[in-house]
């Protein structure tokens, strides 16, 4: 498995190396948990009095997006990454359990015949 590409962009807001490092570390952790991911794109921007974060994850048969807002830049990023993690979990589990359900159904049909 190769490391996924992580792109962090700051739009209309000062660059924060700490936030960038935190986002990259969290994306690396998600990539370990979900090996089908190949690219993480995160955009952080000023939004009124707070900040917003938009994320997009792609990979093998996987495409997930999410956004969140927060009073602080790091808070917006954390909320968005939590949403992406839940969405990745849903897609990942659906793939795994779908094949198990199909195998169970196929197994039941053979025994009933």
C-alpha cells in the first residue's frame, strides 16, 4: 500500500502549519483504517466570523465528501474530518457486509434446495 496524497489548502485565511500537520496526521490515520483511500483534499477558509472546512476523499470504489464550520480553524477541520470518518466507515462497512450478506443468501439457497 502506498501513502495517500494529502492536499491541504488555505483559502482567504492565514496559513497555519500546526493545523496543516494535524490534518495530515489525521488523514494518515484514516488511510491506515481505510486502505482503499488514495487522495484526501481539504480546503480551509474564513467564513463570516468563523471558519469552514471542506473535504473530499477518493480511492478504490470510494468517493466521500463533507464540510463543517467552527469558530476556530482547527475546530472546523476536526469536525469535517469526523464527518469524513463516519462517511468512510459507512461506505467501508457497506462493502464488507454486502458481500457477507450475499454469501449468506447464496449459502441458504443451497441448503434449502
